[in-house]
């Protein structure tokens, strides 16, 4: 009985927290890619070029498959580096440029990102990718 109750209550909650967490992470990476694209590829800051869109899609896919949801740290603090080598190099470039600019452009989002950076994942080795 307790088990059924725990399942019924906990999983939807964890799922919602996970969705929020993913949503936040996607919004952050989208904002960063827009800043980067605007600075490097001359786009207007509200859209991105084809190259950056490809990178963003990749980042979204990685997030959708992330095994640490919902207690996920930010990707920069993650114990697992799930990006391929090329995409990882692009991520580093985007973050290096957009990171310092985020506090100015999206202070609230930057703050959340910092808070999320302190999250810890437990039982790292026990967790399996779904
Ligand atoms: Zn671009």
C-alpha cells in the first residue's frame, strides 16, 4: 500500500520537477546560443543561424536523454560529459563568450543557473540511462 502511494505521489512530482529543470536548462542554453550567435554570426539576437540551431538541437537532445533529472547539476558541473568531442568544443566556445554576458542580459536566469550549479547527484554509478 505504501509503495503504491509513494509511486503515485512521488513519481509525478519528480517528473514535474524534472520537466521544470529541463525547461530551465533549455531556456538557459537557448539564451546563451542567441548571445553567441548575435556576437559571432551577426544574427539579431532573437534567432540563430543554421549552425547554431544545429548545436542547440543537439544540446536539447542531450538534455532530453540526461540521466540526472531532476537533481541535475548544470552541464558544466556534471560528472558525465555526454557531448561528443566536436559539440563539446562548440559548447565551451559558446559558454566562454555568453557566460559573462548572461548576468547582464538575463540576470534572473543567470542566478538560477548558479543555484542549479550547486546541485549534487547521488549514487552516480548506480544510475543508468533510461
Ligand atoms: Zn550562429
